C-alpha cells in the first residue's frame, strides 16, 4: 500500500511545516469552472486539493478529478461523503470513519461498501478519524450523516474521541466544524487534542481569515482545509496565506 502522502504530512509535522488544502466540491463547482479555479490555486502555496462533498451526484467526481489532474500537479486527495465518490484518478483518499457520531452507516458500512472498488486501485488510503464538531449552524455533514456533532463546550469528549482514534490506529485526525460553519473549531480544542496525540491533525470548517488560519496553526493544526472562503473569493489564498 502506498504511503507517500501520509508520510509527507507526518514529515511536515515533524519539521513544523504547516500545510493547506483547498476543498473543491463537484456539486458546487462545475467542470467548466475548474479552469479558472485551478489557475488561481496553481499560483498559491496550497499543498493539496481535496475533492468531495456530503452529496455529490453519481459519476461526477471522476471527470472532475481528471480535469484537475490535467490542469495541476498539486496532489488530489478524495474527501468522500460516501463510497460513490471514489475514483482512481486521485492520488489518495481520506478513509473516513465518523467517530463523533453513532450512525453505523458512516462508522463502518460505507467503508465496507468501498472495499470492492478500493482493492483494485492504487489509491493511497489514509485511515482518518473524522470528528464533527458543532460549528454554529446545522451543516450538511450533520444532515447527511444524521449524527449529532460534539459540542464545543464538551472538549473532553472531543479529546477522548481523538485519543481513541489514535488507539484504533487512525493515521490522522480531522477536526471538522462543517462546511460553512459560523464557528470554526476553537483553538483551545485544537491545542488540547494536539497536546495529547502524536498523529497529525487536520482542521476545517468556517476558516475565512488570516487570523483564524494562524490561530489554528499556532495551536497545533498541521493541515487546514479551506472551502467556502475560496468559493466566495478565489484570491483568498493571496491575502490569508
Ligand atoms: C468542510 O472542512 C471543510 O469539510 C471546509 O469547510 O467550506 O467552511 O471552508 P469550509
């Protein structure tokens, strides 16, 4: 099994180098709109392009990723809402388990459904502990997964879920406030998780400003994901990175 991308993220963490991913949702950006978006991304210091969404129409992800790969050499990592969003055109997949929720469909069923496809591919599979944290609005992850996010006023639950994920062998933790969150994950929460686990931490959801980005990094985020802010302004990385 390939491990290039997770090794790169771990090495960056060790060196204290912070990473940024832009999230492109095939349901929100058309293939025709990709050209201008990727031209903008190629001019920035973005390390990864994440592709995915809570609900992406069947068959849309593959041509979407193929088009990105034609336009950019930045590695593409799938961030799938379900197993139908898998494609070998990408470099890696976050193999998510929604550990904050108690819906077996997203804890293990979708993962089993993906095996027949994944075992025949060379996609790098990154075992990811995915925690949905209350972000001020009802986000699509919450609606689609039919799970309750962990409240930000319950940092202990977030911490213990993250530690359990590491014990389970997850290679990375994703602290997710949800796309379009009005309240990103509190830096104190990021700090407490980062002080207590060794694996890298991804933080996403509602990050729109330089100050929020820096604060996430300063408190232990290794990789920050930005989606909505880029959709609203494709020049965002020039101002906040
Ligand atoms: C969502 O973490 C990502 O899964 C990005 O969220 O769209 O709010 O940047 P935003």
